[in-house]
C-alpha cells in the first residue's frame, strides 16, 4: 500500500480546516496559500471530500469550505479511503474484487487480511484532532 500525493494533500487540507475551524467558510485561496498546493488539484480533492460528507462547501461571496464535524470525529481512515479508495494491500481483498478461484488454497491470504485489518484499525484510531497535536501520534501501536 502506498498513499499517493492526493491522500497526503487531503490530510493536510483537513488538518488546515480543523486548525482554522470556525462558523465561517474558509476560502479555497487561503488554504492554497497556506498549504502551497495547486488550486486546480485542491478543487478535485475538495470535491471528493465534500461528496463523502467530510466537509461542507459554499460558492460565492463568503464561500469556501469548513468541516461539518469536530476534528475528533473525523478519522484518518475516512479521509484516506475517500480519496485513495480501498486501502487493501492486495487486489483480492478490495471490496470490488472478483472472487478468487484460489482462495481455498491461498497460503498468504490470512497474512494479507491481518495486514489490512492492522492498517485499517490503525488509521481508524487517529483523528484530525490527534494530528493537530502532532505530539506522538502513531507511537502507541504494537505489532
């Protein structure tokens, strides 16, 4: 599994919105300036995040974006799954995968399932609020 630029940028943007969280919408140009991300690329990311219900967007004067939940209610898993799709380490574990004819004799499938579970649980256990603090996020997990 490799998290793309889109996934990393989506997390940066969500943290930015969390850090500037208020009742007001934050203009996209402000986020672009702070995060130094192409506006066109960011528009694509924001559309995905908005469709997934992770943030609200408003056009026109006074428009922009804002979180529609508190930062401690949005997980890294939700953000990454939204922009990256399935985080499965192998194709056969993806939600849309066709049934594999070798599943009964696959010696590696249990290992891949466990890795998928570990990664999913790990990302589900980290919220935007955790990332905002940035103290020791991720240092409390043992494999």
